């Protein structure tokens, strides 16, 4: 690689007819900032190198980086069979090398050199733009915002990338400052949070560190794990370790994710929530990734201490454990989103929240009973109540069924699913008593009532609804079938209890 550095430096300086003049300009420019550059290294101004040796290192490394960035952005500058661009994986290796903390060159050195070296006419980019184009694919976040960060002042290239990742939302302050960094030690995993009634969803922001918590919902931005992730985070964590800043943003994020992802089931949950996309390994490797990043790492000031305090405080008020031990009783602690799924007949007919020509009255009773129980015992003012109904699969040639048969219908507002004309398009007929319960809940408790229709196997579709909507809890009716009928028909409620990824409450029919 040293030979390649010399070749690139020579190609850059030789673009002027007089190579010696270009070289003299660069050396003169570097001498102006030599003292400042020496102070940037760990040994400070006492670094045991002669002036010529130090300037030679700055010149060759700096010119190599500039020429590399130029060739990357301006393809016409590349020579045929250039090993850096013709060897598979070589550019990735160079990116890894250039983000190593020990390989950083002061940014002002690169900027000063770029002002005096001969820039080819084909290039219309500033140095900041060239650097951004080279690194942009390895930096998470909004590329437009990241490009702006590359134009700001920084110590070196890795420092610029660190600035790109810093959060933009206000920090949540911890109430008890005397225990500044203790909250992350008690942070539950993703599946534990979900089990306590906290809903986890993907945040609608490109900034990776903008994690928020409000009203029982933890919003986490999308993280795409690829070949760069481990090396990038490792060097950013080391950079923060040697920084004079108290708050360690990247380190705090890595610790937060390590605590969130403790087992493979946590990885799978975040993948279902579209918070995690793993291009570089298995769920097991994902768990190992954050464990390795945080091994031996101490955080001076944990950025998410206030957020974790809020999450832990909300977790302390969770309802699912008590709910499971008190089936059919009232419990005032309810997470904001509620689904009421109804029991289903698994032969040629599928029971729904609506009357159907093939459904007996007793079967409709258990649906209405579970809905009444949920409204009376769980629903609070301002909650969202989602009624899920499952229709049998079939070859639909007209109406809304053909459009939504695979993905399920959109969320249908109460005033629409109360309209028989509209619901006829979906192949269902409104049941007056069900509509009366829904309208009463909407009017008296200011509940937002919507419906979603799925087509297919009720067991699978209800579990699918939990993840797709997504849902924090589910209430499902049970007809109390005997052992023989249950063996033949299958129990939807049993299947959902065992396979659903949110807390499930089963309401049994009182009169058979």
C-alpha cells in the first residue's frame, strides 16, 4: 500500500506541468501549520520526528487521500487496472483503514493541501463533498443532513462521522442526578419490555440516536447492520473514550442496544418491528456484535439515563402479569393500543364480529361477550380499540377482497364499518349489537374504534395482526369447546396464546 500511496501522490502533484513547483507549494503550506499539526498527536509537540520526516508523512498520506477521493468521484481519472478500483473489496478495506483512530490526519491538513494541489478540471467538488461521497454509504442517517455535517469544522474524518451520528432531539434529563449512570444497568431487554406492556416501534427519523419514549411507546430508529457497522462503531467508541466531552453519544447508544438485545428472540422482535435489518450474519451474531462493542467499556455520562428512567418507571406500572392471574376481571392498567380478536370456527365457516349466513347465534354471542368485557374492564378514555375479523380464503373476483386479500384491509373507521353498503365490498354484514357496543364505547369513553379484516387461517392471521398493526395486547373470545371438538376444529385462542408476541387475555363464554 505504501507504493500505491506514492503513485497516487505523484499522480496528484504531476497534474501541473511543473511537478517541483507543486511539491514546493505543498511543503510551504504544510510548514505553516506544522506546529499545530504536531499538537494534534498524542505525544504533542514533542513527537520525536524531524521536521522533514513529519512533513513527508503528512504530504504523502494527505495527497493519497485527496487523490483517492478524486478518483472515486471522477471515474475518468482512474487508470485501467488500477488495483484499488479493480480489486474486489479493496475500497472497503481502505474505508476501514481511513476510519481507524490511529490513522487519522488533522482535517485542516487535508483542507490546506486541497487548496494548493492541482485539481483536475473534471472535478467541481469541494473537499468536504469529495469526503462525503466516499464515506456516505457507511454512515447511517439522512444523507442530506450528513452532507451538511461534512462541511462543518472537525478534528479529522472520523470526527466528522461522529458528528453525523449525534442526536438531534432534546435529551431527557434524569430526575435523580445523584445516580447519574445507574439506569442502563437495570434496562430490560426488548422482549421483557414488550411483556411489560410497552410497545416498541420504528421511529420515523433518520437519526440513529433519536430514541424516544412517550405514553408507553418506545420509538427506535432503523439500524441497518452491514460490513461496516462493527468497525465504525468500535472506532467511534474509542474516539469518545479519549474525548474530553462528558457525554458519550455513540457509546451510550451501543450500551442501550446491548441491553435491548440480549437473546436471539430480542433480535427477531426488533426485526419484526422493522427496527433492525441484518445484512451481515445471524441473530446470534447480532447479539455478539453489541456485546463485543461494549466489552470493557465504561461510560462517563450515559446519554439515555433519563429515557431509561422513564421506561423503567412505566415498566413498574405494567399490567400483564396481574391480568393473566385475574382472567375476566377488571384491571385499570391498560397499554394504549388494544385489539379484540374473536373466536373462529375452523371448518367451512369463519366467525367474525358480524352476522353471517352460516354462523349460529350462540357463536356470535361469545364474540359480543368478549367485546363487552374488553370495553367494560380494560378500555379507558382516549384508547384505540381495533376490531379484527377474519374471513375465509377464497377466489374473490370483485370488491375490496381482491385488493386486500393478501395484506389485509386498511384500518376501517367506525362510521364506515357501520355502513352496510361499504362493508358489502368486504363481504361482511354489520351486526347491530356489535355496532351498538362499538358506538357506545366511542361516544361514552372517546375511544377511537377501527376495524381490520384479514382473509385466511384465523390462528395465523391474528398472530400476523399482532406484529403488523402492531398491537400491545389482545383480547380473544373462547367458546369452551369440548376436547373432541377442539381436537378436530383446533383452538384459535390456545394457538394465539402460545404463538402471539403480545400479552393475550382469553374471555370464556359464560353460558353455552
